[in-house]
C-alpha cells in the first residue's frame, strides 16, 4: 500500500533537485524582463497600469497616442512609482522626434516581451521554435493567436489559416527524426503535430443563447479542419474559454465527434478547467459519452486562465461566482480530477497542464498507486514559462508538451496579458518558487491542509438613514442564458404566452375596465401579420374621467404612510419577479426584442420598484433645522396627479420607472403606454 502523500513529496523533492539554479544571463534581455516583472509584483498599482498599457498598445496608431497613454496611465500609479519616474513623467514628450523614439522603444520592448511567450509571427518562425523544442525532447501543441471573431470574414480566415497550418506543419515535422520520448506512449505512436483551437474563432455569432444555430455553424467550419487533421495524422485539441461558453463548447465537441466519419478517431481532446466546481460533473459526463462512443479522447486538465474575468463578471451581474475563490480549493479540486482521469485513462487520456510541482508530483504518485504504466499521461506547459521545470520533467523520462502560440505579436497582447497575470499573481506557484523562494516543503503542502478564510458574501452597509426593514439595494441579476435551464424556461414562457395572443385590452379607470368605441391591432414587428393584442382607443371623455378619478384619489393616497406606499412597490417587484419570463416573452412578441434585451427590461423594472421604495423611506422622515427661538421642519409633500406617457423602446422599464417614482411619493398617476407596446 503506497503512502500517497509521502510518495507525492518524494516526487516533488526529486523534481526540485533537478531544477538546478538556472537563471537568465545577467543584463541580458530575459534578465531585464524578469526585473520588470519583479517590480510589478511589488507594486499592484504599477502592474495594473503597465498591463493596461500593453493591452491597448496594438490600437495606438501614432507616437503621440503612445506617449499620451504612457503618461496618463503611469501618473495614475502615483506614489507607487519610484521618485525619479514620478519626476520624469511630466517631461514625457508629446510629439516630435523624442516622442517618436520613446514610442518606438515602448513598442519594441512590448514586442520583445511578447516573443518570450509567443513562438513567432509566421508558420516558418513557429517551425523554428518547434524544432528547438524537439531538440530538447519537448513535444508541442500550436495555437493560432486570436480571440473571438467579430465577422464571418474573420471566421473564414481562421478556418483557412488552420487548414494551412495543419498542411504546412505536417509536411515539415513528419519528416523530422523520431524522438521516442515524445512521439509514442504505451499504446503506440502519437501524432507529432498537435494543434489547439478555440471554437469561438470559427463563428462570429458564437452565443450560448442559440446552441443549435451556433453548433451547426461551428461544426460546418470545424469539420474540414478535422478531416484535414485526420488525413495528415494531426491531433486537434479544443481549448476552453470563459465559463459562459463551457457547456456549448462541450456540446459541440461531443456532437462533431459523434458523427460517423469521426466516431472512431482517437486524436482529439478538450480542455477542462479545475477552478470550476462543475468540472467534476463534466468529466463524469465525458467518461460516459466516451464509453458509448467506443473511442477514447484526451483531456487537458488545467487550473483555468480566466479567474479575474469570471469573478468580475459575476460581481457585475450579481451572479453566483462560478469558480473557486481560493487557490487552495482549486488545487485540491485539481488533485481530485487528476485521480478521476487516471482511474478512467482508458476512456479519457490525461494531459496535466500545470507549472505547479505539487500538482505534477501528485499525478505521478497517483499513477504509481493505481499501478499504471510509465508515461500513461503527459504534462503540458506554456511556451516561455518555467523552462527549468520542463527540463527537470524530461530528465525524469516524462513526456512534456509545450502549448506554443504563434501569430502577430501586437494583436496577441490579450494572450500576453493573461500570461503576465499568471506570472505576477500573488498565488502563482512560479512566483513563489523562483522569485519569493518559498521553502520546498511549503510548496509541496497538501492543499487540503491549507487554511482558507470562510466564504462570506460581501455585505454592503445600510445608508445612515436607510430603511430599517429592507436590505440594501442590489440590482436584479440578469438571466444567464448560457445556462440550459434558463433557455428552457424562456422557451416555455414563449410557448405559454403564444396561447394568449390576440386578446382584447380595455382601458382601466378607477380600477374598472370601461367600454371602448374603437380598437387597433398591436402587431409583432418580426411577423407583421401576427396580432399580439387588440387594444382600445380611449376617448377624450375617458381621459377626463381618468383625471377626475385621480384627483379624487389624491388626498387619500397623499395621506397614506410612506412605509405603506413603499410596501406596494416592494410587492409589485415580487410580482414582476414571479412573472419575469412571461413579461419578457410579451416584449419579444410585441416589441421584437431579443431575449437578453427583454429580460433586462423587466429586471430594470424590478430595480425601479426596489430602489424607489428604499428612497421613499430614506426621504420620508422629517428633518429638523432649528435655530435659536425657531423650530424648522424640512419634509417632502406630494404634488398631485401625474400623467405618465412613456416611449416604446423600453416598454416596461421606463413606464415602470416614471410611474413608481410618482406613485411612491404620494402622487396618483394616469398611465398612457406607447401605442407600439400597449399590451405589455
């Protein structure tokens, strides 16, 4: 019986022993790059401004723009900058020869830094880098740089470039000498050429809200790539992107490999992100699918590169955070998924993507515990990162594959910024080992033994005069239509609402429907013959009746307590929340809104009810402004009847906002909707 933790530490210490003391040459380009990264690690404000500058640099098309951004970004860093740099910033040239020289230097240095993590700008440059990797017994997977495409022309270009990449690489690499360590495993020969692809690059309208249409379009472009890869014996790995794309990416991967021409093809894989708690269920589903398919696939297990993005988006949208919020939790989950993959390696062939010695040592130890053959998995690392660790693992006889991006350097800055964030993160293993020199035993500690603070939602304090009975205001979260359950619920709402189309709608005065002399049809702008509802045309006499009824109601409503008026709004918000998707469906039919737009309009209506209820309570209490010999009381009084005539473009939100503000402050309202959105 193997002591797993002891074996993990043994492997870890052996890897550390093989790392040696390799450091960049003093005063060489890598030395300067490392000094820059160390400086940013010590100054969070400087790091933010530097990475912002690098991110926008590709879009700065003049020397003046570059020098202006340099000055503005780094002035924001303020006291974090060294004194000499703070004093120099005001003297940064704005134009002329000096500005051109400074701009050229900034661009050159950014490109040099990019070349550390990007293997070249052309296939030929990438081939040169790949040849160097193979000379060091390192395998590769090539990624064509680029984020999500915005046009179909871009998507077609990406497809063509991948087809050229597959043909060009296989022609050259397959003629090179065999390197047994990386060109075969216990099952036999492996494809020498390995490419990675992001599915969002193949379709400009890649969107989880339309899974069927997106899958159909992506598979149409992916199919020729897979055919070419199979013909040339090239491996294709599907990269994982942001959380919103995860389920759709997995779906497309399974659907295309279930097609007859690919069902028996084993040279395909997909990435799984351990920082997502859902990844356990995803791997279990993939294992069941691979068993039904009858052919194994590869799984690249990674920690995940979009942590900052996911946490920011979740905070902005008031959604649950989809990722683990502590690194130790991610590391522990990675180890659980490692065991699952090794236990199911006949179906899901493991590739462990990590620079964390503890994670890799644990994988080696679990493989020993399960009695698996040597090289039953491979390790994957990033180009330009942790080269001593790559060499150490190769010296242990481990197959190591390097994720090797290539493409234009400046457009590849988004990739570069992600790599820099990894290198300089406070929780980066590479930073801890190579910069902060954390002791080995601490780095090899079981992540389950690391203490993490309890997870608590950040509470916002109540305003000083805030409502005592209501929690602090928070925006209503938008519906996340990347989730299958949300799409199903919206589809059901549309189906149910469709059964109510064509009904008749009368004016309501003083709480009662009144007869109408004429009607008009409210039509679906997307289907001009579809009648959403038949709406009454009110007369001038009925308008007079409405005014009279509102005037009569004014004294009683004015004297209703602010607390009770606010309570009406809170209850209205509850009704809107309960019927949210139904109301969104009406907007889809009557206003031609897309799902997200319709849902956001209803969410904004809920916000108005909740916000104005709280504001009324905040403003309700009289304020004493006494002076010697005087008693002064400051308070708000309702003004009277309010007529609300709202536009159609935000059919519920603007109508609701105008109406609730008047109503909660004690003013009866007469509501006249826009003709184009009378039903909603």
